[in-house]
C-alpha cells in the first residue's frame, strides 16, 4: 500500500537481550538466551504508526506501540522460545546444566534494551516476569 512505503526503512539501533533464570540458579545468575536488535524489525516505526492509524484508530501522546517479536537473522537472536527451540525439537542449554524447550513453573524471564554510542550507554530498564503454577480448578468453582 502506498501509505506503507518507506524509502529509508531505518530503525533505531537498540540492542535487545532476553535472559532466563531457573529456580536452581543463584539470585543474580541469569543466562542470556537471545540477543537481537530493533534494526531487525520487519516494519519501520513510521510504517507501524501509519498502519496503526490509517483505519482511524487514535494515537495519542504517551501511547505505547508493541513491535511484536524482534528476531535477528542468526539463530542466537531468535525472538521467541518457539523459534529458539524449533517448536520443541531442540533444547536451550543453560550454564548450570539445565535444559529448556519451553518455560516451566518458577522460571524467570528478563527483557532488556540498550543503545550504545561513542562514550555513552542509554538503558531502558528491565522487564521481568516469573512463571507461576496455574491455579487449582477448585478456585474457579
């Protein structure tokens, strides 16, 4: 579509990391399982905004847009566990000897992003989450 044409196709150079910590790892021990970069996005930020708003969907100051999965061109930078493990056919080997095909109860995941330039680093903080066991069915009834 003409409104999606972007001659530049530039993106921000933001290094992205996905790390995992299992319950048996030490408190500050995290294994990086994926390294990618925002420059690998399929659509530029301009294209994303154009596509989002062309149907009349409002976009206001402070709104957040999700980029979706950002996978690099190399296997160590694939953006999801399904991609990293080829749908459960391969395992990710962790530094403590454990292996994962999928996340399990107690696993923690940390997402982080940084921009680096000549003499500076800008961090975006961390987003962490922990996989908790499902609720007992009796709690629903």
